[in-house]
């Protein structure tokens, strides 16, 4: 199905897992800025070299790097029919850039999904995940950065008709089912 979905939520909320599932069942690309940046870092591309210090410290990579990356990714042929954005936007400025870009491309998101999970659960999940940027200090910093820079995005989107908050503190299959229901009832 041709769907355009924006996924929001704190680190550890399960965005990646859920976005991957949904993308597979809807047969649309899963666009994860975290995955793209980690791959750029491993391959030591110019983007990766610029991004590494921020990712390792749990800080956000500067908006202009993300904006170029997304502009390029969303203009690829496979992204013309639909996509799931996971990890972008992460600041109000990125959100407003995305609105402009989509308008230029004559596209509108069908659903804006926010996964909600309590902090204690997030920390437990992130510590259990053991990714290279999942040390105790970076996890603490990523949650702070989320509160300071990403949470304001919720106010930016909250009043839109297509915004839905979903409980992410349930077994993954239940979360998937709840998300599927919302996406299927959305326009597009
Ligand atoms: P998590 O699942 O823990 O939220 P991600 O895989 O989405 O982590 O992102 C990992 C790191 O990549 C972030 O901590 C940040 O440094 C960088 N990053 C990803 N997306 C963005 C973005 N939209 N803006 C700035 N930095 C980003």
C-alpha cells in the first residue's frame, strides 16, 4: 500500500523494530537515519566522518547534514510511492524542512505515529541492546537530547489530524497490531 509514515518516539521506544515490520508488510522503504549514519560511519564516507563524533557522544548530528541526506533519499525512485521515516525529523527545524520538502514534492504524510514508553523501560531496553553508542553515559545524554530537542516536535505535530500516540510499553506484536490498525484506517 502506498503510505507515507513518520515515526516519532524516544530512543529505545522500538521505532526501528516496528518501522521495519510495517515497511515489510506495506512493501515500502524503511528509511532510518540512524542506520544510514551508522553505515556511513562504517564505510568512512565524508558524511560518516563528519557524523561520527556526534553519534558516539549521543548528540544530534547537525541539521544541515541530515537535511541533505533526506533530500537525496526521498528523491530516489523507490521512495516515490511511500516510505516510513524512522529517526527523522528529530528537531522542529528538521520537521519544518520536511514539511517544505514534501510540499515541493506534492506529498503529504498519511500517518504521524508517536511511540510512548516510560523512561525506566527505555533505559533498561537501551542497556540491553548493547549497540556501540549504547553506553550508560551516551544513553543518559540521548534521553536528555530527546527531551530538549525532539520532544518539542510533538507539539509541532500534535494538533494534526493524522497524529497518533501509541503505547509502546506492550509486547512488540501487540504494538505492531495497534500500529497496523491506525495505518490501515488512514487516508492514502
Ligand atoms: P535510537 O534508536 O537510539 O534513537 P538512532 O539509530 O535513531 O537511535 O540514531 C542514532 C544516532 O544517530 C543519534 O543518537 C544521533 O546522533 C544520530 N541521528 C539519527 N537521526 C538523526 C537526526 N534526524 N538528526 C540528528 N542526528 C540524528
